[in-house]
């Protein structure tokens, strides 16, 4: 069966891939993709997909996907994958709200309390309408990264 996506690597790309494999740079998947690319290179060994899959303990479909991603997405895309533009969950607090929580933490605690607890800070944040709803864990992360 004729290959749909032909891989032709430049000398600099081959050198990069060899360095990744030699020094084991990156995750197991990244090293595996580097090995696959080196072996399916049309100007190099030009192994069949089945041979590569057997040699590197992956499926034939993985080898086909690596070929396709290189041809359609480029060298950096196949090695590192796509970067996310936005986080999977949006931030609960903006910079102003975080500053207000920090200022609240640095103020003296309410009567009857020796110091601010995270749950007390979260409750007071909602009472003062700094944020609509916030958990003690969000307060902890805010204080941990700021103080």
C-alpha cells in the first residue's frame, strides 16, 4: 500500500531528533515520536510502518499519525504538540480581587479569632462582595503564589 504522507527530514531536523533520542530529552511519547520520525524518513532508513511499530512497541496507527502530523502540522507540532491558548478552567479571581484578598489577610482578624484561617478568609471574601463565590482552596492558591 502506498504511503499517503512521505516524511523527508532536513539535516538540522535529523540532528535535533538524534539529540532527543541520545539524551532522552522529554517524555516517553516525545522520544518515541523522534525514533519513529528517524526510521520513516524517506532519505534515511525508510522503514515500513509495521516494522517501526514493532520495533518501538506502538501501533501502526501511531506511526501513521506521526507521519500525518509532521506533514500537515510541521516539525515542532509533531514533537511538542499544540499549546493551549486558554486554560481548561477560567480563573475565578482577577488581579484586583486577589489583591483585596491579600490585603484582607494582612489586616487583623475578626474578634474572637487569633488569626485568619483559609475558610474564614473565603467566607469574608464573599461577605464583602470581593467575589461571588470562592472556596478556601482558591484562597490558599492565591496566598501561596503571592506571599
